[in-house]
């Protein structure tokens, strides 16, 4: 993680500029997405909505000095939908994963769909919206709608920690993603990253640096839900810890 002493007025200014441009683009593009949606197929709709994501990544690189490195692209599914399970640190991964696997349906809290402009465009991607206040019903929704999406050829993204964690930390996993994969007869694609180092949750700051995202080999449901959950959590925790160590080492060498 970047040290607080490296936060300069220029860094705050570029972060503020990113926030303004990012939101202005989001408002305009959300309205365009809604206007074109009735004339598009599901795949075309996903591709069009994600033009905002591509523009956001361009801004991060050229305005905020954030580079992106992806390892393990060979593990991305070609002809099969999968259950993608990733650690959750930032808003960044919720955008970028859509560029790696499309179409996809993300499990998210239903309140996000009520956000003006952003939520309207997000609804076009047919996410799996759940009520976190009713965990039993939420799991039933994930299993029912998630299986439908997978049967339609749409991959499902789940953040098993449930909420964003500070950089370098991995929270406790729930078994919803593994349960869905086992029930639907699909594989889990594990993903780990260090996005929180550059795009901290609940912060205006965008720190220059390198976001690394690692894609693991798909995992089958062989030993049941608990065994799959443990296997995925171990891989993500181990990989995220390694990324944290690399970030700390790079900072100490500056």
C-alpha cells in the first residue's frame, strides 16, 4: 500500500477529476444504454453498457497512473458458463470482471438498482439482486436465478466475502457460490486481485500503481459444497496474500 506521506495535492486533484468525469460519463452512457436496449440482444447490450467500463479503465491509466496486469487468461472459459468467485476490495473488480467474462450476472444487493442512472444501466445486465436483510431468501434467489442464468449460458459472479475488505485482507467466505456451482453442475473460476491498493473502497482517492488480477484454474465440485468452498477460499486467500507481499516489497524499494 502507498504510504500516506505520498498523498500530494496533485494526487487529490487527479482523483477528484476522475470522480467528476467518471460520473458524468456514467450518467450520459446510462441514458444511451437505456435508449438502445430495446433494439439489442443480450450480448450486444452487455457490450454496449461496458463501453463505460472501458472508458473508466482508460481514465485510470492516463489520468491516475493506474496500470492493470492480468495473469491466467488461459483459464478463462471459452464455451461454458462458470461461477466466478473473487475477493472484494473495491468497485474496480465489479467493472473489470465484466470485460473478462461476458455476458455475466453479478450477485448484488438490490439497493444498487435504485441508484439513479448507474442502477438503471446496471439493471440492463440482468444481475441477481438479493435482499441482504433476509439471508435465507437471498440464498434461495441466488440458487434459483443463478441456475437459470447458467443454463442460459451466462456466467455468475459472486463475492463470497459479502462486503468489501481493506487491502491485503480476505474476509470470511460464505458457501453460496460453491453451493450454486454444485447444484448447477458448473465449475468455479477463482479470481484474486489487489485493486484496493489503487482504488480504495469508500474513498475518493485513486492511487497510482499496478492492479494485478490473477485467474486460477477452474475448480470442479468433487468433494461437495464444503470442500469446494475451502478449496476456493484457500486459493484466493493465498494468492491475495502473495499480491499484498509484492505490493509491500515494491513500496519498500521506492
